[in-house]
C-alpha cells in the first residue's frame, strides 16, 4: 500500500519516475492499479530505461503485483499489458520482481507479449516462508498441526519464570522510538556473525523503515512485538 511504497520512493529511489497505471470501468470507478516506476541504467555506452514495481529494491517487499479485485484481476492485468505494449517506445526492460509464484501476471504478459518482438523470462529470485491458518483454527490447533506445540510451551514456560518477562506490542505511532531502536539493535546483533545484514544495509534503508512504521501505525496496520526480560529487549518482530 501507499504506507510502504511512498517512503520507499522518498528514501530509496527518489530519482525514479513514477509510472502508475490505473484502470477504470465504464462508470469511472477505479478497478485496478499497477504501481510502476522508471529508472535509467547505464550498460556500457548504452542507457537502458527499466520499468519496475515501486518498492522492489533493498527493503524486502513481498508479493508485489497488480492490485485489483480477484474477480477482475485477469482483465485488468491484460489491459495494463496492452497499455505497456502501446507505450513500448518509452521503456526498454520491464523488470517485475518479487511476484508471488501463484500470480497470473507472468502468464498474461507472456501471452500478450509473445510474437511482439519481446523476450519474456521468468525465474525464481527468493523464498518467502509462510504459514496459513485454516478457517476457524486457533493458535493451539495450529501448533498441534505443525508439531511445534511442545517446543513452544516449553520455551514460553521458561521465559515466564524469568524476572521482568513481558511481551510488548507497539501500535501507537507516538510510541515507536524505543521499540524500533531495539529492533534495529537486535537485527544488527543477529547478523553480525554473518558479516552484516542484507536486509537493512544503510542509513537510507533505516530511514525508510522509520517512515514506513510511522505511516503503517497511523493506518492501524503496524504490529511491532518486543520481548523483554527485565530492562533488556531480547527479541523483536516487525510486521
């Protein structure tokens, strides 16, 4: 959403040109968006104009894609593909990263671009591990299904015996300074033995996350979990 893409554009890629495609129905109602950006890259003596999805570099975005209601996803994506073909003199490479492998977008693009003089390539670039709860499933039922219940309960019981143990959930934009600082500290400690983090690589990326967490919290979308033992934060999850 805007809460994530705007700070990315502002902090990570301010030199990119926004290229946001919007689809509307006959009544003028918005039914789909493809939030792209265009950048120029030099390859030897040549300049290449690359179109990408906003948010696709440096910040670990997951499942970037066309935004549309499921029932209209196919037709909206085809409309965007036709528009991109019609404006092919304005770009050289369409580089769509971090799509879900189940996304229909690559197939739609391959179908419409086939025979038009373009080469279409798809490849696996990263893994995004996740778990899905069944309808009505409780957390305890989920743990039993994944065979993690005993391990989880044993570790939780140990933590509960520690003096000053507490789990803090931060959602208020006015109260993010301390938990976010602890998140950055713990993240750096976690990756120090491996030569540093590949997820938070510079002050610009830190600034992006500070902006994004504030905007997400304002919209009620942020959950920043901090596990404390006494006055020491020992674990953090940002989502």
